[in-house]
C-alpha cells in the first residue's frame, strides 16, 4: 500500500526535485566547470582524474572521468537552517563559557582571601586546586598549584623524617630497657649471694717427725729431716697430741742408748 502511494505521488508531480539531493543546476554528466559555477570552489578534493570527490558546504559531488556521476547535496535553505543551528550552539557555548569563567574567577578570589582555606593542610588545598584546574581550564592557576604542591612535598619529607625519628627512639628505648633488665638481674643475684651463709673450712695439721740414724763418727755428719704434712701456707702452731709426743720420746731415748 505504501509503495502504491509513493508511485502515485511521483506520477502526480514527476518534475518535483528533491531539495536534499537535487539542487537546481546540478545534473549527472556535468563537468567540473559547471559544478564550480553552481556551488563555488570546493572545500576539498580527493581522488584522481578518473575518480574525484569534491567537498562543499552543501555536501559532496563524485565525478568519474571528468563528469558528475553522483552527488549528495542539500538545498540552500537546508544549509541556512544548519548554519543557523550551528550559530545558536556556538552562541550558547560562548554564554556558558562566560558564565563558567565568571564563576571560576569569583571562586578563585574567595579562596585566596579565605583564612579557613589558607589554614587547611597542604594536601587538602592541592586537591582543591587540582579539581579547579579540571573544571575551569580557561583560568590560569598554575602558580597556586605549584606553590601548594611544593608544600605537600615538604610536609611528606617532614612526615617521613618524623617516622624515622620515632623508629630510632623506639630502638633506643628498647636497648635502655634491656640494659635496665640486665642491671636488675645482676643486682638481684648480688643480693642473693649476700644472703647465703658463710662456710668456714678448718684444717688440722698433724706434724710428722723423722729422726735420722746416728751420726757417723768418722765424718761427724748427720742429717735430720722434719716433714710436716698439711695444706700449703703457714699453718698455725699446734701442740702435737699426747700419744705422738710419747712415741717421739721413746724413739729419742732408744737412739741415745
């Protein structure tokens, strides 16, 4: 049914041109000069002498062997409508850009004069300037960004230095504690040694007397050896027991006899 309606409309107005594809004055078989006379100089060319594509504001024209073989063009009215819409978009974008610039400049002035913002840590201010650069690329804040970035680097160096100092302090405290424990242990051992009873060892010395044989009358020489057994050193003088003394007297009398 739809095909029949299209055929009937074509037969009712067989000479009605399609303003999107068939502008007046452009027909298949036209040469390059006729196309330029109707559409003006092309914006671009692509191809060779045998196959050439011409680009215009209204579309493209394809030529084979120097003749128009096909084209895809819009009418002057459609081109004007498109240009009008494009200009409206550009105007809207320009207005949006001006609004964003005004907003960014006001925010920049507010932050630079805000004591609370200035008192924030450098890392928080760096995050703000990073987001500001992404949202308002037209506003130059490279100086503020670099200054805060240097502050962040300085804070990080200080933080790492503080961590290292705390680590060294913990090591030193551990060494001091270990030394204190050793000192306490030594002191405890010394007190225990003082509380132990003193053991006194006594030694008894028993002298042994050896009487040599009678002296030789010819040589008139004799030898007498006295040997005392006991520990080394100078033992205290002791009186020999009674039985030992009696034995010594008997031996002496027998020698005299």
